[in-house]
C-alpha cells in the first residue's frame, strides 16, 4: 500500500518525508519497546509506536527502519524531525490508540512480519 | 582504523551518536548492510547500557579488513552477576530508562545474538568492559 494511502487510513499528518508518499509498504511492526524494534533482523517494516523520544529516531536509524507512525497524539520535537530528515525518514502523527491504528492497518491489508 | 567516543551518564539525547558515527564509517567502507546492521544494533544496545546503567565511559572501535572490534568500557558500578544479566527479561533499569523504551532485559541477549564474539568483564565498584567482535566478510 502506498504511504499516502496509509496516512489516509490513519487520518495521520505527515510531518517529514512528504516526497516519499508514493512508495509502497506492506509490513508493520508495533511496539513501544526499543529493544523489541532492534530484534527485527533483515526485516524493514513500518514502525507504529507511542514512544516519542529521540531514542525512537535513533533506534530506527540503527535498525534501518525509515517509516514511523506515532500514535496516541504523540508529536515529535523539532530536534527529532531534524534527525529524521537527515536520515530521509517518513514520520507521521496519528491521534488514534495503538490498538485502533493497528486494527485499521490490518483491515487495510497490511501484514505483520511474524 | 581506530575510533574513540566518550559516553556521558544519563545523556539520553546523545545516546546512539557513537553508534551512528560508526554506522556511517562502515557504510563508507562498503561493508555488507546486513553486517553493518548487526554491528550497530549490538553497539547501540551497549552504548545505551553505558548511559543508562553506568557512570558513563568510552567506546572504541578498531576496524581492519576482516573484522571490527568494539569495546564499551564504563566506569562502574559493575555487574554483580553477569550470567543473570545475560538472561532475557533480567534488568535493573530505573523507571526513567524504561520510559525511554529500554530496560526490558533484552540488551545483553540482543548483543550476543548480533556479534561473532562477546566478552563481558565486570568488577563491582570498578566498571564493566563489553568487548564485541564481528567478522566483516
């Protein structure tokens, strides 16, 4: 599914990486635990998280993960957006809970990595 | 090539900057991306450990054609029981560290999974040295 369509499904605001919205993504991993996100090996899913700190961006950078949706009305800081832009990431802000966001993505056909 | 970085206790804003710099260096050296990922995931976990659990320390990396050797040397307080700390789910992390998305007791096991050789030496009251080696080819 195109990232622009994912943003629509989640009623999300794209705060960084608008030039990548025509790219496709079909896998999702959701967690607030950064060590979980570091166990994904050679999988590169979109990340759905309610943890909105610099460490979220750093963790994604280390895991070569470059699409992050922040749920629960979390807003990344300017500093986070700056680092994300350096790494060519896509960041989205979504007001929904983690459960609702994941439910909608599942319904739209996105898949888990395991 | 020898690289060296200082890590500061509790400095979560800059946690990962050593890992980020080493990642960029390995990419410039055209190391296989899967190997780069293993190196930086292990290093990042160790770097966060030094910031979250220790009084800061130093990260060194020595890179040659065949391997990278990384040492994360902290200034204490040391790990009383390394075997206990190596098990998944075992953690002494503070609530602050848990709020940063760490402290689930997956750090050392995650490091072990990603490196070819791991050696953890610790003396209570002195400090811990985590030595990690990854083959680059």
